[in-house]
C-alpha cells in the first residue's frame, strides 16, 4: 500500500536534497532542542552508524525503555523484527536523497511487536552525518486494515464459492469485484473487467426470447441506468433478460441487486444467475403441455389458447373451425388394439399435415378427432372445399400391419364469430355438429345449427334410455321379407330391431344403434334380437309357414364377445330352430376388423350349420381375394347401388361387377332396397337370386308378416315375378 510521505513534525530538516544541517547547540540550545522533541508525540531518533545517538521521549516509550541512557549507543536493529532487516537498507534509500517510508515491525523491549511507519532521512547531527528516524505507530490502524482485508478475503472466497455470479459495482457503475461464477457465466476473467464499467455486461442482447415469461424483461436498448433502476425497484423476484457472453453467445440471465454501504461508500451488488437451462426446461415443459405426444400436433389446450387469441381481439376475425372425426375408429381400436389405433392416428396426422395451408392451424383432440382452424373461411362453400381437401388425403388405403384400411371422416364445422365467439362455445358446437354428421350416416360434413345442439342433448340421454329399454323390454322386431326371384315366394326375412320409445314412439335402429355399439349395449340387445328372431321363426315353421331363413344383423362389437357362438348355439337349442334356418349378417366393413377373430367365429358358426351373409356389400372396399378367405354364403348388394339402377352408369357398373364376382365365388346375391319394377327387372336380369325392398314389403310386424307370407304363396297369373298384390305402408 502506497502512503503519502510523512511530513516531519519535529523541525528536523532533511539533509538532502536541500543539504541543510541540524546542528543542535550545546548547553541551553541543546536542552531546548530536547524539550522541544520530547514534547512531540512522534517518535524521533537520530542514528549514527546504526546506533542511537538520540531518542525523544515518544521514541523511548514506543521502544518500551524508560531512560535515554539505556537506548543511546545501542544498535537500532536490535529493535527491528528480523524479517524486516532487509527493509531497512538505509544506504540505498538515502543515496537517492529521498525520504523513505517503510512500514516495519518494531520489537519492543518487552517483546510486544508494533507496526510502525518509518521515515528515514539524512541529517547533519552534531557536525556529523547521521540519520533521523521518525516513526509513527500504525499498529492499531494496520491491524484494523489487515483484519478488514482478511474479512474481505473471506468474503471474496465465499463469493467465489457461490453458484451465482456476483458483481460489485461502485456508485459510478465501475466493477469492483467479479466472482468466479461471474467469470464462468460471462467468460471474462475478473482481472480484465475490474475497474471497467458494468454496463456492457448487463446490456440486454438484441433478441429477447422470453417475452412470454412472467418475469419482467428489459427493452433491448435499456442502458445501465435503466437496469440499475429496474433492479433497485426490486419489484420483480428477478429480472429475466438475455445477455451476451464474451464469445458472443446469448444466455438467459436472472438479475437481482442489493445496495450496500461500505466504508461510507455506496456499492451495488448485482447477482447474475444463468437460468438458460431452467428456461429451456420450462419452455420444453410448456411445449409438451401444448403438444399431442402421439402425433406431435398441437393439443386441445393449445387449440383453446389459439381460439382465445383469435376471438378475444378487438376486431375478431372470421373463420371456420372444422372437426374431423374418423369414422368407425372406435371399432378399429377395439378390434385391432390400441397400438394399431395409435399408428393409424399417426398416419392420418401425416396425411393431413401437408395439406394444412399457411395460416391454418391443425390440432388433435384426445381420441380420433382432429380440429382445423381456418381463418378467412366464411361460407359453407369454403368449408366444403376444406373438408374435400382433407378427405382427398384418405382416398388411398392405409397399410398397417399388412392390413389395408380405408378411412372416411365425418366433419362438423362452425363459422366464427357468427356461430360462436369464444373457444368454449366454438368447441362444444363443432363437436355437436360432428356428432350429428356421424349419426346421420357418416362420411359427410355438417355445419352447426341450433337444431344440432338439441340433438346432442338428446343423444346424451340415449344411453340411459337404452338401458331402461332393455329392462322394460321396449325393443321388438320387424321382419322384412326376402323374396326368391325364381319361385316368387318368400324365402326368408331379415329381422330388424325397433324401439318402442315412451315419448318418441317407434324408433328405427339408425337413431340408436351407433350409441348401442359405442356403449357395448349392443351385446345384450343383440342377444334379445337373436332369441326373439329364432323363437318367432321356429314358431312360423312349426305352423307350416314354410321353410324360412331368418337373417339377424350382428354388429362387429358382438364378434369380440367370446361367448357369442356358445350363446347362438344355446338359443338354437332353446328355441328348437334348425341352424340351417338362421343366417348371420355381418357388414362388409365388419369383416375388416380383427380378421382372425372374425374368421374363427364365422368358421364356428358354419360348423353349427348357420349361414353367413355379407351386408351392405360394395361400401367396404373388400377385394375378391379378401372375400375368398371367409366362409360366406350370401352377398347383399347395398341399397345405395340399387337406388340408381337402371339409369346411373356407376351403379350399373358396380352392381354388375358385384353379381359377376359373387357368381365366380358361388355366392347367392340379394339386392337390397328394391323399390321399383325397373330396379327389380334390372337385378333380376343380372342374375340376382333374391330381392328385399319396399317394392315387395316394408319391414312387418309378426302378424303382418304372417299374413304376407300366406298371401304371397299364391303365384300370379303369368307365373312370373311382379310387384306383390298387397303392400304395407
Ligand atoms: P340393413 O341390415 O342393411 O337393413 C336394411 C335396412 O334397409 C332396414 O333399415 C330396412 O328397413 C331398409 N330397407 C329395406 N328395404 C328398403 C327399401 O326398399 N328402401 C329403403 N329406403 N330402405 C329399405 P332399418 O330397419 O332402419 O335398419 C337399418 C340398419 O340397422 C340395418 O341395415 C342394420 O344394419 C341395422 N340393424 C337393424 N336391426 C339390427 C339388429 O338387430 N342388430 C344390429 N346389430 N343391427 C341392426
Ligand atoms: Mg342387414
Ligand atoms: Mg344392408
């Protein structure tokens, strides 16, 4: 530590460079000289040849001796701590003619060590060259200082051990200390920044990535004053901002500050925490919270936020929200298993993603629903075009685990803000619209209307009402005759379920069978149907109504049920119906699920002697080779192809191909939904063996069917086939 030179307090005049001499006079003058020096509080001694020739009272007291006599003549060095001998190199110091200030340790006569600041100068004493030693006792002061620096040293050690960067800054913003963590964080050595302004270090980097954090952030141009002011306000737990390291890379810093008073000075202690990893982790969590892990698409939460942003603006924009629901996905999941279903959902997401236009937002909701937000779409025509764009991607089959699967979508749509101006309403209504689309036949799009909301509420009640209907035996069967075109007689009938609803009257399966399938209620309901159909048919046969074959529809859900074949066998036993009089109808799409299971059940049923019909044929994309694997007896051409006959070229082509294919597989062909003579003539010309449709009869009650069969036994005059004499409307 450099100290200013000590000014001699005692009147001694330095010999050099001025070259004055101090020549105390003998006698009174010398005594006066002593009195004068003794009155000084400062240590004054004259050393000649290393020995005391004079020491004032203060010097004697400092050295711990009582009398002048015990000092004069003694070696000055005997009072100097041995480690400080080298420091007292009088010759070299004085040669330069300057005062020399040397803090040294003086060992008093009583052994006490003092720290003194010693000033040595050459003087002429009693006519000879000597040295005046002036000393100031700094012991207490130096002890205080060394205690202080030890404390500071300890503080610095503690600071270095901290994981946060700690920078102490003086009132003007200059760095006073920079701990190890600060070195690591910023990449600067303490030595290179101490004494420099802290401002460049705390200057926010231009790119602010954390605008969405709950913490405050500084504007990029914020200067030191702004930083210190913001920090000093302390209103934030930590101010989060992005700073630059020495190597130019950014890191996310959480800054906080405290003000200290140290030796009457204001010091700022800026604490810098590198929270880059934490922020990255938080952002990952945030991202995960908004992402559907299966498909990587935004999830429902993200969709809701997005809709909130869209609809909460001051001038809400118009657009459409469209919900795509995969048809029959639940069946696929049930039959093929969840991992198959997951793969299918991923594949659908892969098909959809490339057709999402810039500005559109595609998300996935739990289950099989995808939701598209399309800002700008404003009309039903816009919605249709969008739905078409997405449906097109499903035209090609999905190949999963060697299965070829064709998927269709039912879509619900809502135009915002007209039909819904907040996320909750929009989502509720778009879901209702999609349900409505599904309920009314699948594979199309329904735009929301108020009527749909009512329908959705009714649907919610349906499940409990179905359960009640099971208990109260509110189901009954209608029988639709199947007419053999060669004999013109009733060959059999299809049992079709009806529900006698306490409020709504008679209900067709179209309004409740989906819910029964989705809830699994179709299993007990299906058992009732089988029992009733077999019992009634056996009753008719016993009454001599003829050899009749009853077809019973089984939904795919029933095929999963392990006890199905056993129960059918038991029903046949119980009712006495010969197995050859029962035919099971399974839809073509039903054949595509859990193929091994279906094959096994069908083989067992065949073993029982039950025949198998494929219902709604033509709608499920089965190939001929695929069909060959199943033990099928009958193909029923779906009524959607019969409807356009004989004029619609596509329907003509399809029905012709189906009949030709069935013939090659030696299957009987039934044309469903025959309503006109022209249709009848056409299918008959193709070689269909049987028809079923309103032309002959609507589904009939037990009594009506009874009467119908009896009547139809009478062949018409021409002996050919014509519309029946009696129609039931
Ligand atoms: P499906 O098996 O294809 O039955 C034929 C449907 O076509 C019946 O509708 C029938 O009334 C109707 N239909 C018959 N001829 C004509 C016609 O000439 N023109 C028109 N437009 N329609 C005709 P329904 O009774 O409403 O049954 C609808 C579907 O519900 C059935 O289609 C079948 O898939 C299902 N279903 C009916 N009963 C049961 C059942 O007991 N169990 C199961 N799992 N499904 C059933
Ligand atoms: Mg059927
Ligand atoms: Mg059918």
